[in-house]
C-alpha cells in the first residue's frame, strides 16, 4: 500500500504574486492619495532644511556617536551627578510627602516675604532683631532652623 499524502506542494507563480502586490499597492495609493501627498511634502521640507542629510549622517556614524556618548556618560562628573541624583531620590522617597510639601511651600512663602523686604529698602538694627524674636512666625522659623541644624549635625556624626 502507498504512503499517505501528508504535504501538498503548490507551485507559486512569482509573476502572479508580484502582479497581485502591485494591484494592492495601487489600491492603497489611490485610497490614501492625500496622506501620501502630505508625506512627500513633509519629506521635501525635511530634505530642504537638511534634516534628512543630518539623520542619514547620524545613522552612518552611529557607532562613533554611541562611543562618544558612552565616553561622556562614563566621565567622573557625570557619574557623580548620577550617584548624587540617586542618593537624593532615595532620601526624598523616605521623607514624608506632606512634610516635604509643607516645607517647600513655607520656603516659597519666605522667598516672597524676603523679596518684599528687599524692595522696601528698610534697614534692620540690633534692636529690631531682639524685637522680632517675639514674633511667633519668626520664633517658629528660628526654632525650626536650630532643630534642623541639630538633626543635621546628628546625621553627619553617624
């Protein structure tokens, strides 16, 4: 008995496949004529402005560009910056969001008050410094600053 047929081989007419693809392409072009016209206008503008030439040059020199970029990123100042940003990010992630927001808003408020003072051109004397200690806002800020410095000193000791 003969072996059963398990595969069917079809002869592919390459010319017919090409003809079918050409018809599909013609159909797509006719359906999207406005889009294709806009695409050619954009490409023309990019070519006229030199962007296509620059992109082509970058693609041709991609290995050299990658080497330069890696050399720049691996320089000590850049790695220090990356490490500093990572450390600052880690510290900020540990901080209470509410307290951080309140502190930043308070600092911005202080900047506004300071700017107003600078515009007034007033002078502060020694007696004014003693008097302002009785102001609850200033007292609160000075107390915060003193305790902030104390906590920072403890942190630096560790």
